[in-house]
C-alpha cells in the first residue's frame, strides 16, 4: 500500500509550485474583476499591477532558487553567481519603482497594489488547504 | 582591519545620532511637534527588514548546506526554500502596509 502511494504522493507534491502559480493566476483574475466591479478601476488597476509584480516576483524567486541549487550542487547549465544576485536585487527595484509611480499618480491604487502583492500568500494558503484536503481524502 | 571597522562603526553611530539631532533642533515650542508616528514607522520598517533579511539569510544558508549534504533531496529542499522565502518577504510587506495605513 505504502509502496504504491509513495510515488504518486511524490509526484503530487513535486507539482505544488506549478499549482501555486496556476492558483495565483486564477485568484488574480477573479479578484481583479471583483475589484473593478465593486471598488472602481483605479483600485483594480493597482491590484492588477500588484498581482503582476507578485507573480513575476514569485517566478524570479523560483528561478533564483533553482540557480542557487545548481550552483551548490554543480549540476545543470552553469550560471553566474553575479547574475543570480542581480536578479534577486532587481525584483526589489522593480517593486519600489512601481510603488513610487503609483504613489505619485493615485493613492487609491496603492491600496489595490498592496492587496495584489499578497497574492502569493493567498495562493500558498489555497495550496495548503488543497494539500490538506487531498491528504485527508486520498490518504496521501 | 579590526581598528578600521571600529572607527567605521563609531562614525555610523555618530551619523545616526545626528539624524535624531536635526528634528530636535527644528523644534520650536508647540508649533512644530515631532512626528513620532513617522519616526516609529521608520524604526518598525527597519526592524522588520532586518528580521526578514536575517530570516532569509538563515533559510538560504540552511538550504544550501542541506543541498550540499544531500543533493538527491533537491526537489523538496528547493520547494521548502521558495515557500519560506515568499512567506518571509510577505512579513516585510505586512509591516509596510501597516505603516502606510498609520502614516498619512
């Protein structure tokens, strides 16, 4: 029983990052529509920007960690450590520049931006709930 | 080397003290009170950033050490590190949101 479920469980958990990114997309689009309908297009625009930054941030974080792992193990295509560090810092610069631009244009959009930046946390919570549900139902 | 580091740290201490001195000199009775909320916000953001930086550094160091010891466990370690870094970053964002909500 255990030998049969273990590979399926490994496969299930190894796809968690892909699922989180898909959940981010679904949550982002649905929350964007809700924000535009109930709070106006300014907050919706801020949310869209925040969600985009959060998605890119998560994607780059994944790439940086993969590069770091490659560097540590010495496998895969060789990546420059300087490039890894630059990409890591570039994320913060992008977030700061967008926040500054939005702050100078509209304060309402800033609240939307902040909500959008929390998209990965919401997606991780959804993934946690999904994994807990799967573990309980499928006994993985 | 150690001597120059000590001199540098003394310079930074004096500079940080001067940062406090400027608003103190600008005070004139009750007409221009010190904005303690802004000062507290700056300190809280600094503390949050420092805490998150330390947390991310420790998480990354532990993950790379674990990867070097056991490369076959790469998938699990990488997943845990990405989730950890994302959640640690969100803590700094919480602080930033609270600061923006309080400081207007």
